[in-house]
C-alpha cells in the first residue's frame, strides 16, 4: 500500500538539506563552546566541503525525479 507525502518534507529532494547535515556533523565534532568557536566551526565546515560531495548530493536527485513524475509530484511512501 502506498500513501503520499509532500515532497517538501523529503530532505533527499533538497540537496542543501544534505549539505546542512554534513556540516552539522563537522561542527558537532569540533564541540564549540562559545559563539565565536561556533562561528569558526561553521565557517570551516563550509570551506572544507568537498565539491565532489555537493555534486553527489545533486546527482542523488536523479534517483527521485522519475518517481515524482510517475506519481504526479507526490512521493510514494511505503506503509505497513
């Protein structure tokens, strides 16, 4: 049985959400304890993002786009 959820609720369809997830992991590893350390951690995480990873996030969409067309803009979600 399939039900439908809004594509807005699917981070996989928005590459920037995948980038934020990667950045969050990098920032958390630095364990900033002040606002300045947090700013530095965020800036470093952004500057260190490999273009290859960003390109892979964008290419990941190729797997989802045919489903969006097939299901007329709704993303199928399997239910029990």
